[in-house]
C-alpha cells in the first residue's frame, strides 16, 4: 500500500478558536500515520445452497455512546442483556448469501458511571488490579473496530494511551487492536494514541474484497474535554482526513467505511437532518466520497437514512439500541448494493432478553470491589434539564458553593455548574456515593475565583445561551424589563444571601466557584473571564463536594422542608413579576420600573 506523507503543518486559527484551546493542542492539515495495519479477516458463513456468483452479504452492526452503562437502568438494558441482543441480532440473517458480520463501536464507551471508573480506571491505575469489563464486553459482543470519542479523553492522557493500547478484539481466532485513529496523533510520539493503527483493514475470508475503515473523532473533543487532557495531541478535520485516506488508499482497497464519533441528527422517524449538526459539512464531504457506510454518534439520536446514496446510521445511546446496514458485495465485479438499513429499539425488547451469564459474572465481580456509602435519603423527584434551569442544578450549585468554605468563610459565594456536566436524575430513595459519582462523573476540579460583577454578568450571558448546556446556579435572579426580552438582555442580576437579594455591582468583586472545565474554556466559555482572577485552580472534585454537602448540610435527608433546598425549588418557577424581598441597595432602582425576573 502507499505510505503516508509524513507532514504536519499547523494551520492558522481564528482568534476565537485560539481563545478556547490551549496552545499545545494542534490542528493540522495532515496527520502522520503509523505503518499500514494488518488486515482483520472476517469469517464468512456458508449459505443454505451453493451460489455460482461471488456475492457476499456484509452486515454492519453499530452501537455508540455506551457511557459505562454496564448495569441495567431505566434508560439502558445494561451490558449483560446487550450482549444477548447483539449475539441474537448478528445470528438472525437469512442464509441466502454467504454472510460476514462486523460490529462497530463508535466511541464514548466508558465515562459516565462509578462502576466503570472504580472497576477499571481507578483500580487499574492506582493499584493495578482493575477488572477489564470493557475487554469482556468487546469480546462477547464481537466488536471488530472501535473509534475514539471525546469522552475517551475524560480520564486523562495516561489512561487514554493505556486504554487504546491494551483493548484487544479477537477476530477469527486472532487478536488485534480494537481501536484505530485516523485524525488524532500524539505529537510526542508521532503516532495515534497508544500506538494504535491509523486505520483498519477488513477482508473477507476466502473472498477477494478489502475494506478500509477510517476512524474519525469529533473536533469538539478539544472544547468538550478537560483542556490539559488534550495537550500534546493534534487533530485533523474529519472531512479532510476522510478525503485524504480515500485518495491514498483507493487503488489498494475495494471500499471504505467511515467509523466516526461525529454528530448527526434525526427527526422522529430517524431520517437525517443535518442542519443542527456542527460537523454537517464533514458528513456531506464523506457522503461525496461514496463510502459503503458512514457510522455516526455523539448526538445520542437514532439515525437510519441515506444521503446521496450512502447509508448514514447512529444507534442512540446507553446500550439501548442497535443500528445496522446490510450490503450485498459482488466480490467479482467489486460492486455494492445496499440491501437494507435497520434500527432496533432494545428498550422495547428488554423483557425478552436473558442476561449473558459471562457478562453478569464480570459485572458482579467488578461491583464486589466497590464499596459505596449511603450519604442521604431523597424524598424528591429531581430531574436534570440540560437546557434550562432545574432544581437539581440549583441543588448541585448550592453544594458546590461550599467547595472552599475554609477560604470564603461566611462571605457569599456564587456557584455555577455547566448543564452538560449533570448526567443523571436523583429519584426518591437512598443516595449513595455511586449516585453522586454518576451525577457528576467527569474528571474535573473546582476552581475559586474573585470575579468583578461585570465578568460574572458576561459569564451568565454566555451560560444562558450556551449550546452545550444551560449554566446552572443557586439563588441568582436575572431582572428583565419585559418577559419577551432575549435571554441575554437582563438589566441587572441579584443573588440571595442571608434573606436578602443583593445587587451585583459591575466593579465590585465576588467569590465565584465553578469547575475548571469552564474556567479553562470548556464548552466554549471565554477563558479571559477568569484570567488574573483565579485564587485556587485545582480544588476538590465536584462529586466529592456534592456528597459531603449532602452528609453535612441536609442531615442526610433531601426533602421540601429542608431550608437549603426550598429556595432552589421556588426558583424553578417560570417568569413572574417580582414579589421577592429586595435589598436596600436595590429598592431605589426597582421603583423606576416594574422589572420581570427569572432564574438562572
């Protein structure tokens, strides 16, 4: 095969992109590649009757955004039932053609649950006896190829390198790397993370047909990851990377599959709608290259559709669905026909699925190594809302305001939590350390800043319109002249402290605590808001602060009668004329108008 040109040219970035990324994160025109990979040979089943032609069915089955959902929950059938589902799925094809099956994992596999963290990341890195749940899961589901999602960076570069290097798949009795990475390179080694291949090759046993699988991460990895975790990695535009690989390999392979962690979106029927997708142009570029299929992820939508004759699929999230493409390959003429596209809603089938015994044993063993203490009892149904104020978000923010109590003492503290960081609901019942972890699962630390009021208002304006999630807070009110005002057009901001609403003055400085993900520009927040104002950068983990708050401040019980939570619930009311007590500083100004108020 042709070799890659070993060129890495850093391109000029617009000023806003430089602002949101660290200087050590590179965007480049070409990623230098490792040596061509060894082909993975797919077994081909025999048909009921011999065929005179050389046609073979290729069944592509994909899942994505698993997020450590090893245990069955309301939104996931869990790994044990998922193994059964996928084994049944790949075995149910007709016997009219010889058939090969490839199973793809389209990224964001681990981060999201305490079980994944404590049994794999923490145990493996801290004391060396981690339970390799993912290896068992990949083995039992028959994964052929996997790509890197943005959340594969969540546990830091050390784990990313170890994880990608040491996650094998067995195909036809032979071990291979599960992962490859076409558009990410570690600039310190000149190789993709973990030294994995830069793409995969699939061949069909006893047939002359070779497929290149190009694996492409989302460019949003840079803004959605903890910034120091992407230091030293270079990213190439997915569309440009796909085009470059096609040009380079087109004379050596018979077809391409783009296995990506790029977002696609759909309507209620699973039909593709590109408009909201930030990487729509990359998807369009890939379709123009006429691959056998484009596997997508990241948005948690379900997609089964054709774009310019090319199958585009995505299987929702949390092991609750499968998406597949059936192709008829004529290995003699090198032509391909799309036979069908399928989507399987596994939540609708959960009662009929028996858990796989080997997966159950692995999960039970992993759970036996975890010891979660109970921290509170919850009598409320607290639902998260990623794109609007929610009482759960207010409760989290209230807890985070205590992150640096030894420094702030009795002074008021404004606390913020980015909406995308809250990952589960809190339902009535016992709240354990596991719930606290699953609520705030990401590897970040709280930062303490002393911000002027004008910077706080800029942060709020960015937060109320942030496409990655609403900025949750506790005790803040935004005052508008009219209910029809744009979200960012509030006239002033107050916060509740010691029974009074205090007006935020532009020049006065206030204690603010927020996780370092936001401080460092994650989710597109302006880093300059916090520059020269950081007092403590690397504080406690948000989930630890939340658990301790429940223990120390709510007497172990979350109820509507708890004074620390009542104001959060009241603040969830919709836009109303102010009837709150207003501080003396605000009374004179409030007489000038009858402002409307809402909560952040």
